């Protein structure tokens, strides 16, 4: 499976690179990447991550639709969350975490080894951050990068612990790109605000 993982890694890095540059190519590369990872995560018993990749698939399709201007009459611009949207985002992380954790425990109730491992705890944690990040990315909210950064930091050791070393390296690259994406999108937003004044 290493060659398949490597292909997924390359597609994922290209996807995040294009997201950072605010290019619509983020979505076709993202769709290919998450399709492969659905399979990889099931094999690695990272069930929540497999599930989140299904959500990523849907959100990539939705994001492609929104970024192409079909979701409205004009091009979608980078914006910041309002205070209310920030509260909703953080509450969503907590609710998703708790929900996914209990779903994983229920679905795997017959797998004692899995239940006694740390996997349900950490799998739920990064899944919660990534789910909120992907929704915020689809509607071009600057804060999406913060959720990606937190999820990436968590994911690096998770995937390494499961022997998915290429994927762990991918999330290290994702972390760097997410930090750069945060800085670039923030600068673009500031530049737009300055030009509007």
C-alpha cells in the first residue's frame, strides 16, 4: 500500500498548495486525495479519519461549486468569521469530538483491542478539527487555516504510530503549508480591506 499512500500524499500536498494560493485546483486534487484516503484509513483502522475523508469528498465538491461562483452571482471572497461564527465553530469542534468518540466506541464495541487503545480518542480529536476546517475552507473563511494547523499537529504522530510514515510526512508538509496559507490569506484580506477604504 506504500505506493498508494505516496500517490495520495502527493495529491494532498498539491491540493493544499493550491488552497494556499486560492486556486480552484485545490478541489480536483483534493477529491482524488480523499478518495484514496478513505480506503487507506479503513485499512489502518482509523475509522473516524475514513469517515472524515467521506465528508472531505462532499465538501470538496461543495467547495468547488462555491469557489466557481455557482453558489452565488459573484466570486467568493476571503472573509473572517464573526464572533458568533467563531463560537459556533469552537462549539462544533467539541460536539463533533464527543459524537465521533462515542460513535467509534459503539461501532467497535466488539473490538476490545481498539477500545483499550488511544485510537478512538485521538482519531475523534483531529477529525473534529478537520471537519470544521473543511467547512470553513469551502466558504473561504480565513480561520479555516487555524483548524487545519491544530489538526495537522495532532495528525503527524497519529499516522506515524500506525506505520503510515508517508502520511505523517504529508501532514508535516500540510502544517507548513497551512501556516503559510494563514499568512497569505490574512495578507490578501488586509490588502483588500486597504483597497476598499
